[in-house]
């Protein structure tokens, strides 16, 4: 095993992409090819590379350097988000955001870090036979990851005005709320986590696991969409893909990689799609099913006091009073949008709209995220994906509770008005109105603006091939040398933000691949 | 109310799927797959996605849409409803049709009223240029959806505004009342309203010229001289 060669921290990574590829065929051979360079793919690639394996990460999105992070959302959507930020469920009422760039969703995420909650681990052990997934046994993996990635509880200076409103409201109501942990080092408080951290303080895969894996010899191909996993019989032997110019769409090179083992870590929507395209069939018919979206709504409020919500860390605090089973199972996290996004959450147009927009310095916002059952699915007709997901009655009931609690938090903190994200914004002015307004909402498709930041669960892990797609070691049942290592593994939804869980699962899969 | 106009409008509303072209899956596929699994084309996918979402009822249903709408309205006597404002295409704004420009001009004034003086006047923000640039980056399919929704919005006023004329000809109060009808109307009208509103809000509020009265700082890393840290050093664990 060769010692790592530390890369120049400020030089571009030596990524092969459409701008520098030579010839029209890239043909490579490696121990392990990893599809996707996000939370799962990059973590696994680093673990394998530092154990001496030759690794190639293949990434569909662009290699965008932080110096090109413009802090302008429409531009960053186009550069770094799946479908340019336009991905939705089939009904079109839930925007499903995912990163699509070297580093994947970690580049654009809110940096909030939670260990996997015990309630989820208990289900995974009891229902899916993942017997070694106990809080105690996973603790050393989380500890190592947290040290590597600079995870810490936000200090006082990382609590923005927006998060302070959340904390104040919860304190007035006696509801549990506190600063969140984040994987950020020396936060510059720019407030642009979701646009990509332009000063490399967020410890996304772009500045951690990807360069670290490369320091251990891993290679990265960007602009390269993997079309198929190749098989000999039931053994995965490599991948084929296309490298395209991201600006013109022109194919620059065909990509053909032979590998001893193939790991798919393309995220919970794209992983099943790639496996469908590769004609992978699972015994229980669960591939692409059991999708949870962990849907969220943005609740906004016009406060008496000036909040300047866009200044400071993107996410400072959370309210976890309702997280546990039996307590409602929803969660609040602060997060203030830029004006063009906020405008679509406030009264629709005209004088009322203008007056409310002028209150921008007084506006506070919080996302309410709700726990959901794994009732969605991904399908593919050979050309077009479909993400079929609707709120069930249970999720609707939970959402009503969440909207009511969110309104109460802001009103308790002194809000003049609270706005619920119906298409043209529903206004609540007093605690007395909350019940009536919320019970009058239909919550039928198209009546609420929702966002999913945390899709998960489409290739679930478990001990029983009849109920799961992937075994406890990360290998796809019924195939050899084919693994999954991303958010699609999560057997049931976790209510808390999932990135740490994805890192942990990928690290475990890597350990199993290394025979540990 | 002008009889020919009323008849024309009513005919359009009633003929519906039989008399006018409807948008079918075949139409849509002529412009390429709805969401291709191949790498993204060089369009502006953010507005594209938002509009695709909002205008979805216009694709999902067999909606009255008019590639033939304009022609038909002429046949039915729309000439009597000639625009009272310019519907000429404008140099420097190649992507919006003349009618769209006229509609957007009214919409900006109605949706973001700046006469109270506190918001930056719409005239001081390059809203039409921004809208034109945004529309230029849409796929042909979504661009056409938006165009059709806007045309239906404009012409629908002949029948339902009570003034017997197009939206772009309406006085301020009638135009505001008509816009509110679409905001609170059925699914199809709400979708058209939502799509137009998205373009209007994006074109105004994403422009730095509009940010000062909002106290929104915009990008800060360069202006504050925040130092880039580069890749993190190799970890010990
Ligand atoms: C805006 C946003 C905010 C979030 N905030 C938080 C937060 O604060 N805390 C938290 O815990 N989690 C957060 N998340 C979620 C978290 O980032 C994800 O759960 C996690 O990154 C998922 O990891 P993954 O490996 O499954 O997928 P990703 O990290 O999304 O990586 C998948 C990669 O695979 C690539 N890919 C897809 N298809 C192909 C193909 N065919 N060929 C090649 N490459 C392909 C994609 O381009 C992508 O780069 C957020 C996510 C988003 C989008």
C-alpha cells in the first residue's frame, strides 16, 4: 500500500471530464468502480482507496469548483442540482432536490448532522434483521466520521436571527429546541449552504472524501452518466457510460470500465433507475419501491422585530419536541430563502404582496419535515422516470399537526402573521385562528408547496431477500460483485436528516467489502 | 360588449377539445422526453422545472390550447378585439412574442405594484429583459406551454372579464379583477396564473437592482473577501 500523496489544497482536482478528455473512448480497468460521488459513493471510495484498492468514481454531474459557486440560486440550480432543481413527483407538487455534481448532494446540503435515531435502528433490527445496527456498535463509526468532517454543535455565533426566532417561540411554549450539529469548519456565516459553500468551510464530499480518496490514488470521471452495469452471467464486471459536454449536450466520449466489483451510489432515485436499465431483477420485487421522501413545507412569518434571517449560518437550530414515535413525528429546522423563492411563499401579488416583501428583514422561516411511510416508488419506461408519491392519510394528519405547531411557534415568538405554503399563501394572524385555518386545508395533491431534501429507501437493506434488495453487507441479492452504498439502502425512513446515516452505511459496506 | 368578441370567446370556450387542438402525449414527445435520463440539455433547468411543475395541468389534461387558437379567433371575429397596445415583437427581446411582452408588461405592474414608492420601481429593474432571457432558456415544450397559457389568459378576458375585450386592453381595475379570477379559478386557470407569476417574481426579485429596499445582501463571499480554505487536510481517522 502506497502512502497518500496530499493534494495541493487550492489547486483544481485532477478530474477527467468533458473539458479535458482526449479521444472518443475512455477505456479503463480497476478493482472497484463507484457510480456517484456523493455522500455514499465518496465515503466508500475513500475507505477502499486508503485500504489500497484501485478505485474509479464516475459522476454524472459536473466538477464545479467552489470559486464558481455564485451564491445565486438559479445559477447554482443549473450547475449543481439534479434536473436543475426541477425534479418533482409525478403530481408535480413535491419538488425533490438532489445534488448532481462531484460531491453529490453533500455540496448543496444544509450541513445538519444527526446520528441515526434509535427508533429507526430498532425497526431495522426487529423488522429487517440488521442485528448489529445498535446505537452502541455504530458509535465508533459515527465518532470517526464526526471527527473527520468537523461535526460540532453550533456555537452561539452560528445561531442566526432566523434560528433565534425558532428558539424563542419554542421556549415560550416550553417545547424542546436547541442548536443543531453541522459539518462545517470555521463557518463564514455567509448563509449559502444550499448554494454550495463558496469558501470550502462546509465539509462536503467535494472538499473531504473525494480529494482524500484521490490522495490515495482514486480517479474521478465527471460529466459521465453511467448507462448500464455490465454483467457476465450474474456477476457484475463493469459499467458503460457517456461523457457529455454539460453545456452543449454533445457526447465527448464513450466510457467503458472493467472492474472486479461495481458499487452503485447514484442516490435513491438514480440508483434504482440504473439498476432497471441494467435489467437487474430482485426476488421480492422491491427494487424502486419503498420510497420515502421525508417531505417538508416552508412556514414563514412576519415578525415585529427585525430578523435579517438571510444573514448567518443557514441552519442554526431545530425543534425536536415532536420527533419521537407517539409525539407526532415531525421536526422543525430554520432556513431563510432568498427573495425570489420567498416571493412565491408570500401573498400572491399586488399591494399585499409588495407590503409583505418589504418586510423581508422581518421575515423568519422554518422548514417542517415530516416522517413518512415508504409508500412511494420509482419507475422507468425506457426513456422517462416517474416518481410516484402522494401523501397518505397518516402523512396528511402529521402535516396538519406540523403546520399548526409551526404557526404556534412563530405566534409565540411574536409574529404579526404566519404564512402557510399553499400556492398563494394562507395567512394566520392569531393562535385562535390556527385550528380552523388548518382543518380547512384539503392537502390534496397540488394544494401545498412541498420540498423533499431527503429521498431514501428504494433498494432497502435487510437480511431477507424476499423483503429487501440488498443484504446486510451491501451486496445486491442474487448477483455477485454488485453493491449499493447510498440513501436508497435505508430500510425505513428516518425522521432526522440522513447524511450521517448514509456516510455510516457506506463506511459499513466498504468494511464488508474489505472483509472486515 | 362587442358581439363578435363575445361570440369568438364563447366559441373558443365551448368548442374545447373538439374544435381546437389539444396537447397530447404525441405533441409533447415531439419536443423530446419530459424528463430525460440523459445528461441535461443546456437550458435553464430551474425555471424550466418550476414551470413544468406549475403548468402541469396543461400537459396532464386534454386542455384547450391553441396552436390554432389565434387563427380561430380571427375566424370568429377577433379582429374586432384588436389590441390597443403594441403587440409587436421588440428588438433585443427575441424570445417573447409581442403578445407575451404586452401581457407581461401589464402583469409586472399589477403583481408588483411599486407606486407606493418603497420597492424599486419595475421600470428600474430590467424585468422584460430578465423574463426574455429566462424564457430563452426554456425547452421548446415548456416555452410553448407558457405561450399557450398566456394566450388563453389574454383572450379569455373577452368572455369572462365583463369588458368584452382582451386582458391587454383592460383598464387597471378590470385587469386586476380579471387576474384575481384566474388566481382563484379552476385548476387550469390557477396553473396558468402560477406559471406567469413565477416568471414575474423570478424576473424581478432575482435581480440585484431590486434588493436594496429588501436589505438582502446577495452574494457575499467575494465582496466580503472571505478566504477559501480549499480541500480539507487528510484526516487522521
Ligand atoms: C438541498 C439539500 C439539503 C440537504 N440538507 C441536508 C442536511 O442539512 N443534513 C443531512 O443530513 N442531509 C441533508 N440533505 C440530504 C443528504 O445530502 C443526502 O441524503 C445524501 O447526500 C444522500 O447521499 P447519496 O450518496 O445517496 O446521494 P448523493 O449525495 O445525492 O450522490 C449521488 C450522486 O450520484 C450521481 N449520479 C446519479 N446518477 C448517476 C449516473 N447514472 N451515473 C453517474 N453518476 C450518477 C449524482 O449526480 C450525485 O452526484 C440535503 C440534500 C439536499 C439536496
